[in-house]
C-alpha cells in the first residue's frame, strides 16, 4: 500500500470514489512535473455565516480536498508520486458578513500538512464568493509538483 | 494560414480585433514555455440567473475565450505555437441562487476542445462572483504551454 | 542595500514588518524558479462602491502588495533576486454595482511596474467578490519568477 494512503487511513480518513467531471474539463492536467487539479466542491451545501458555522465549513473544506486527492490518485496511480503541494485557492461561499475564510480553508490545509508533512505546506488564497456550483459551501483548486519519474 | 485559425474559421468563428488592456497589465506574460493569459471579460453584460440564462452565459463564455485567443495571437503570432491548454479559471457573475457555473464555462471549454483536440483539454475552476469589470457576465483567465521554439 | 529596496525608498514607500500567516499556510512556496505568494489582504477594510471609492481602493491594493513584498523578502532575503512578475489575481470586495475592479488593482500593478520596470509587467485578473478575510477591501496573490542562483 502507498505510504500516503496508509497514513490517510491511520488518520481515520478515506478517499471517496473519484467522480468524473460533470462538464467539459479534466480532473487534472499534467504539464511536465506540474499537476493542475481542477476546482472541486464540497458535498456540504450552504452558505457560511448563515447556514453553516466555521466548524462545518472546515469539514466541507476537508471533503473537497479528499475529493481532489481521489481524482489525483485516479490520474497518477499513487499519491506517493506527489513531491510537494505548491498552491491552493479556496473559494468559500460567504454570507454578507462572514470574514473567516482562512479558518474554513484550514480544514483542507490541515489535511495536506498532516498527510505530507513539510512537503504539504503550501501557498494559499482563501477568498469569499457569492455562489458556488451546486450551492456548495467550499470549492478548492490545487497546484502540485510531481516527483521525477 | 495557421492550422488552428483555419479550423476556427471552419467552425464559423472568428477572432475579434485584440483589445489593448484598459489598465496597467499585459494581455499575456510568457515565462519559459508557460503563457499566462490575463483575465478577460465577455462583451455580454448581465448577471446569470437574473438577467441571463445558461445558454446566454455560454455565449458570453465563448466571447471571452475568443477575446483571449485574439490577445494570445497578437502576442505569439500564430496559435499553432500552442502546445496545450493547462488551466482555466472562469468567474461567472451569479445571482443569489445561480449554481450552474460549470455549464456556463463549458461555452469556453467546448471551444478549446473543439479547436485543439486533446491538447485543448484542461484543468478548470468555474466559480460564482458578485460582480465583474464593466458588469460583464463572464471573466476567464488561462494558462497555456507553448511549443519549444 | 538592495537596488529594488533602494528604489522603493526613493518612491517614498516602505515595507511593513512581515506578518506571519494567521492560518495553516506559507507566506510563499518556491518550486524551482517559480515563487507562489499567498493571498494577502489590505489593512483597509470596507466594500468598494459603498464604503470606499476607487482612489481608496487603489491605496488598499498598494498596501496589500507592500505586504506581499515584505513576506517575499523575508523568504528570499533580497528583492533583487526577483527576475520577473508573472501573474497576479486581485480580488476586490465589491458592492452590488461596483465594476471598476481593474482601476482598483492598478494600485498594486503600478507599484510593481514602477519598481521592477518591464520585468514588473504581468498578466492579471481583477475580479469582484462579495466578502474577503477580515472584511478587507482588496486581496492579492502573485506568481513570480526568481533569478537562477
């Protein structure tokens, strides 16, 4: 078993079945050693600050990240091929006065850092948007670096 | 004539005249083989879900993509120099309950895939924002890879 | 003294003390010659078009850029190591009818171009969002290229 997936299991988490994109885009695109992972949304629906609180938003962010990791695994075969996480953008569906987007996106960042250690530390933007596909609470996109073959 | 522009013409589409940026940025920045295309907005103004429906949004997305391609052509001379499309972000100006951002942005993705084939398939994030420059319906930004010289 | 910081001083600007990220992310991540700078917000709070006008938004954009440059300096030691600015995304907290995001983000782009000359010219997306962390007016993220060691 892959070292990273073994760690994920010991953390009590598991990868969902990778869902195919519902529109005309790829789950990931690889360019040299760079992997661009498409934006994925949380299963959790709702707006932060009105429907959902920070703790619920963090769970949503973790859901979206597990979804991205499952897509990446289906593309590259083994998460151990990831050399480092470079950059994330986290879009948080935010009610008019909700300003704690960074805390919400920590639900995804914490997972990456726990899983990959220093290699999982990343640059990041956490921002607030009015709406998201399917009314989801959180949407994440990711840039990774893969190990040399 | 360039192979890609010939294909565009056979698809019944044409590139608009490239419009200069209205503010202090470049239409594209090239770094090694990577081309970063700046965010461009659709000619179509209005909000999805209130002023505009999905089909109108898809036209807006295609407009914005043709605009980006015209800017890229003016920078690199010939669209045949594009090796592959890596990643797009699509911002959709969305009314409070509009959640079909992915369908809207397919108006741009379909154009790229029809034009470039497998090389035009890309990672993508389609998200919903409250406002866009000039009140436009759609804004797109793109990362491409160029062929070696 | 560094050439770029010297120029900044002659422009009457100065770098703030670099603030540590308040959440689980890095200020910057370096991957090869590419530096991804995390999204940072302006000290200025408020919404463009309701609380703040374009001129105030431009000051907010400059604040956020100086903050990013201070973080980058603390990471790479000397801003002279920057070869070029590649791409910026500027998120502007926008009231319902505010559509001048590009003018606002020029407050950051002008600073980069004045400071780095042609190397500071960049691809850019300026977009409008409903909310930002801490209720800030502007949030910026940046991709740079570093000189070879």
